[in-house]
């Protein structure tokens, strides 16, 4: 609950207003039963017709005011709760944005999405249904107790004997429900994870003629969720069964003992009816409190799951410090890297590159080229060895500042489901149209955009799915150039672009401002031929290194790759 306090604090004024309305509402349940008793015991027997009329009007007014107050009270709390869910969702996304690349892969997007959507949805029941009802019910319970004791203390004593029974049942079931909802929610999130993958792979399975593949996968995981749901439901129903039975005993006691008291002239019929209304106020809330406890248990589980998201290891989230202002050199000293699998991916990588230079990297598939870029951008930290910028070791603190100067074009460029224009504009906040169009020209986006009816406003589809790979690569390149980075990393950035356009782009890259550091990973060696230095990476090691001519002379791996 401590977790929610800062969220509620923002709405203190509304909460106070809501609280006042709750108290008014609770107090308003009292006049009616007393008026009813008065009507039954005095007004009707004494045939006071006009008083009867006024009494009915009074009850009607009370009822109307009660409903209106209840509407406003409901509205105030509903607004606060929806806004809090909204705030929590934004904060969760902020937290997920900061989790390490490693953790992101581990959890998967579908799973994290379900955590943001479903778990916060469940919180809604904790706020909207429960919190206010708890306050209202506790107040009603206290006042109701006072009223029944006032009306007939002996009968009151007999009825409240059932309360401890209620409380015992409730605590017994709440523990069970908490455990079962934890299992159910987890299974549900796993379902979302699988579902996301199923939807993403629907075309693949069509092409392979395996239409049932995803259904079977999803069926298996959904079945798990289904059984845990049934298990949870069963426990909740059992809880209802027992508490329902206990509350069913109530009228028996009231009518039995109350009737006995009436027969002995110690209670009037009006008194019994008023008493009965109050026991409704007494056991109604108790019953709800017990059920709320059930809903609350699952909401508390959801709350704990939300808190977990905030505890996933994050990238260094210290505030941004402008440590690296300019980039003169980049140096790797014996960098070693393992993913969690413990297989060595980068083995003592060392090289230096200075402002204005270009390095080309080539080598076999799985050699560690993309991994090297993940380390240069600080997505992963080296297991051993050092990265130095301007001779200073790269630390947690300087990574954010380094990223300001780096732009990367990924091997599988990601595009937003937005216009081509906005996808390029993403590269630099506040970029002008002129800058954007200039970069689009440099990366040859212009060439294919001209042929599109909507031009730069053409939508790219989810993950840029409405474009060809080569088109996506050009957009990604334009986006990176727009950033005007000091270090440009190109990971197979032109692999899917036709040779003529590629040559144009490679020329553009070679004519970029001379104070840039450019590292180009390419399988097509013409792309890196003119680099100042070429590294051949094989199984995590630099096996050859030199200019194109030096490497060709060496007659080694590079030379053989060139001759294919
Ligand atoms: N997140 C990961 N967890 C564990 N292992 C990984 C992960 N990503 C990549 N690897 C492994 O690291 C090795 C290097 O992968 P990397 O993507 O760096 O190769 P690459 O040189 O870029 O290959 P390609 O030329 O095919 O793009 C591979 O053996 C791969 O299986
Ligand atoms: Mg790669």
C-alpha cells in the first residue's frame, strides 16, 4: 500500500471531498428505519393520515438526496482511480524503458505488455470497488452496531455472535485466494507472451503450411491458465458458499428471537422491522467486506507484480551528465564478452579509431560483430577489458552521454508504425523539414518516396512491414544521419540495397563530415574497401587487420572472402 501513497497524494483535495460525501452517505441510512418504525408503531395504529403522507415524502427526499450524493461520491473516486491507473501505467512504461537489454529479452514484449495492461486493470478493483466500499462499510458497520444495540441490545448481542465466524472464514480463504491468483496471473502473462509470438508468426506458419502450430502452442499455455482460473474460481465460490450460509442464518435468528420478544411484549413489530433493516446494514457490509477481501487479495497480488516491474535491473538510471562533449578517439582494450550462456562471444578485442577515421568490420556469421556494437552503445557492458573514449574509461555515468553522440543503423532496422517522415524525424528532436529532407536525399529515401502517392506521409506499417527491407534500411540510415552523430555505427546497413544505390550511399558515407568516427559492418566487401582500417572478426577474435590492400596481400581470410 505504501507504493500507492505517492499516487494518492496528488489527489488529496478530491479525496477529502470524496471522504466527506462517504460520511454523509453513511449517516443518511439512519433516518429511514427509524421513520419506518415510527410509521408502523405510531402513525398507522393511530390513523394519522396527513403525518403518514409527510413521512413518506420525507423518506422520498432522503432517498433522492442519498442517490445524488452517492453519484457524486462515485464519480469523484472513479476519476481518481482511473487517473492513478493512468499514472501507474506511464511510470511502468518508464521503468520498462530503462530495464537492461538483457532483461528485456528475458521477459519478452508480450509478457511485459500484459503486466502493464492486465495487472493495472486488476488494481482498478482494488481502488474502485474496494477502497471506498471498505470505508463506507466499516462506518456503516459501526453505526449499524450502535443502532441495533440502541433498538434491542439482547437481540443485537445474539446476532453479532455470527461476526467472528465471518471473520474466521474470510481470513482462511484470503490466504488461499492470494496464492491461487498469483499462479493465475503469472500463467496469464505467459499466455500473452506466447500470443504475441503467435500473432507475429502467422505469416510464417502459413508459408510453412503449419496452421495448427500456433494453435497447439497457444492451446497448451492457455489450458494452464484455464485450469488455474478454475482453481481460483472454485476457491472464491467455496468462500461464497460458507459465508452465504452464515449470513443466511441471520434472518432465522432475528425472526425467531425477535418474534419471541414481540410475543412477550418486549419489542414492537415496527421495532423488529427497523432492527431487521439495520441488520441488513450490518451483515450487508460484513458480507461485502469478506468478498472485498477476496477481490483485494487478487488486487494485492497484482500490486506486487507491478512493484516487481520496478525492481527489474535497470540501466544506470543516474541523471544525465554531459560528461562526453566531443569525441576525439575510441579505444577498445582487451574487451571480453559473454552473454548469460557463458560462451565467449568477444575474445580480447582491441583497436583504436580516431576522429575522422573509418573502420570496416567483416567476418563470418555469428562472429560477434553485432554484439560488438551492443557493447559500444552500452546496451551490454563488457565482461572484461575496457572501452575508452578520449582516453577515459567508459563508465556507467558516461554511457548516457556517449549515446548522445552515437547513431546506429541496425542489422534489422526498426521502424515505428508511422509516416516515413516521422520515422526519419525521430533521429533528432526538433529537426527542421529542410534537414529531414536533406538526410532523406543522402540516404536515397527520396528516390523511392517520389514514387509513392502519399510521399513522405506514407505509413510504414507495424515494424515497417509495408516497406521493402532496402527501403527500411534507407530510412534507418537517414534517421541516423539526421542525428549528426560523432560516431556512426552501420551494421549491415546497406545489405538489402541494390548495388547502384548502395554505391551512392557508400559515397555519401565517405563524404560525411570529417570529424566523424564511422564503423561499418558489412558482408559485401565493396562497402568497406575504402576504410582506413579493416578488422576481420572470426569467432570473437580479430584475426586480420589492415587496409584493403594490406589484407589482400596477406592472402588470408579477407582475401578469400573477396574472391568468392
Ligand atoms: N542475446 C543473446 N544471448 C545469447 N547469445 C547471443 C545473444 N545474441 C547473440 N548471441 C550469440 O552471440 C554470437 C554472436 O552474435 P552476433 O549477432 O554478434 O554475430 P554477428 O557477427 O553480428 O553475425 P551476423 O553476421 O550473422 O550478423 C552468436 O553466436 C549468437 O548466437
Ligand atoms: Mg550481426
